[in-house]
C-alpha cells in the first residue's frame, strides 16, 4: 500500500510541476491538478492540502538529492574519471528527477525565491557547481568546472537552445560539451 501512495504522490508532484510551468504557479489551481490526474479533489487532498505543500515536497526532494550528490562527489578522488562520473550523475538526476523542477523554477523565479526552501535550493545548486573544482585550482579551471555543471543543467532546458533535438539527445550533447570543459 505504501508503494502505491508514494507513486501517487510522485504523479501529483510531476503533473503539478508541469501545470505550474505551463500556466504559472499562481494561475494553477488544485482543481486543475486533480482534473489532469483524473482524480477527485478529495483524493488529491489526501496527499497534499495545498499547492504550497506540493511544491515544498518537490523542492525538499531536490535539495536532499543535491546534498547526497555533493556529499558523494566530495568523497571521490580528484581524477578526470571521477569528475566525468560526477557530470554523468548530475545529468542522470536531471533526466530522472530534476528537469521538471528546473523548468518550473525558470518560469516561476519569483515563487522559488519566496519559498521557505528556496534558499536551500539555491545553496544546493551553488555547492553542486563547486564539486568539480578545488580551492587550489586556478581561476580558469574553477570557472570551466562551474561552466561544465551549467552546461549539463542548461542542456535540460529545451527553449534555451533552438536545436530541435529530443530531450535525450540535447542532454547527451550538453554532457559531451561539459566533459570537454573539464578534460582540458
């Protein structure tokens, strides 16, 4: 039973983020979320009482996954192979979990800034940007490392690049560019 409840919560989160990105957070109602999911509002309320609760749960999951990634990355050796694996993991998390929230955040920047967990999200992204470089690296290396992470993140945003590529192909191109940046 717990598995079904978790699946439903994840579906609600995914659909709500899609609607928030399409229509804007303020213009989306819980009724619209329920209709898109083809469930009743009371069924939706069983899992989430408010839009804020949905968004907060998604941001919390993002922050936890970023923290876990950063912690893992900091334990890795400072080799090219380890840095490439860090980029692959960031790309995989974007594909698996983060892309909808990043798309939402781009469309609804004001909402994200007002979220109680919004600053935690920003801090997590900033710490993630620094995992590929060390303080002793020269400024060019540090900048390239941060650009590599940004390349992977930006590769998940279709409207920034008019490349007419499917999401998976665009993400693969972004990962290849990011890998070049850290391989110099």
